[in-house]
C-alpha cells in the first residue's frame, strides 16, 4: 500500500512569519480576501492565531475552535480574529490551506510518483492516495471547515486540486472532457463521503485506496497496476 509513503502530520508546523519561500511558484492558495502580501507584524499575528487554533484542535477537536477561544489562546481581542479571518469557517479554511500548501508543494515539486518525474497515470494514482489519507487524518477539521457549496468550490485550494487533476488527465486522455472528469474523480475523495464510508460503513482506508486506483483505471481506460 502507498499509505506509509504519504502519511504526514495532521497540520504541518506553522512558519514564524510569512509562508515559505517558493509559494509564488505554486498554484494560488489562501482564503478568499487575504491580502496578497502581509506586513511582517500582520503575518506574525496571523501565524500566532493559526498556531492557537491548531493547539485547540489537538486538545478539543474542531468543535473546540471558536473565534472567542482562539482569541483567548492567542491573547488578542476577538475583533482581531474576525478581522483576519472573517468568520469561523474562514479560520478553519485557513488551517486547511496551510496543510494544502504542503500537499501542493509535494505534487508540484516533490519526488515521484506524486511529484514530477513519473508518468501522468502514476502521478494521478499517487495524488488520489495522498489526498485520501490527508483527508482521513484531518477529517474532523475537513468536515467542520466545509462552507456552503458556492463558497467551497470557488475556494483557491479546491481550484488548485482540480487544476492539477485536469492537467494530468489531459496528458492521459486528451480527447476527454477533462474538466468534468476531474470533478468526478475528486468527488470520490470528498471528506463527507470518506467520513460516511469509514465511520458509518466501516470500510477500511486500504479498500478506499484500491477503489481509487480502480476508478482511475476505468475513467482513463487504462489497466490497473498489478
């Protein structure tokens, strides 16, 4: 199984100030409305708020993350949290964005098969497995952060994942409607569906991993790996 290759910490450590160098080379991520370039003090404050929210999740789960609790943990006024993130969903999405940057860096510049250097079909298989286990690790946060559909599908992190799958599909099946196929494939990796299948149906992640590989083969008209 590819599980051991892609398993990572639930939320990667937050940088002390700005996001890591090289972000400009990645597909755009970040909460809608974020400033393109924060002042150093504003970036530090934002990182401190996200660190506080991450600690609350580790201690109490996503249900323990309220704007008031984050403000108290970070020792700032509640208004500061609202000004920075807009609402609770914006705060939770910012936490997921930080983790999404790590995954995006891996599939854009990391080692194969997830990163460049492997055939597109292998990269697509590896991408789905990585996203599956990342979502399973962060399921509580993923479910709590899901906004209404109009906001969810327009979010930069969602568009970045869709674009990556579209690019790979165009290399594998150039005559297909790769935009719609990408949406169909990503639907298999929806956190709410993963929660239903694993928590309510008791299906192990290893079976979902094999299901992803089979789905990719059927969608692309290719043979699954032996």
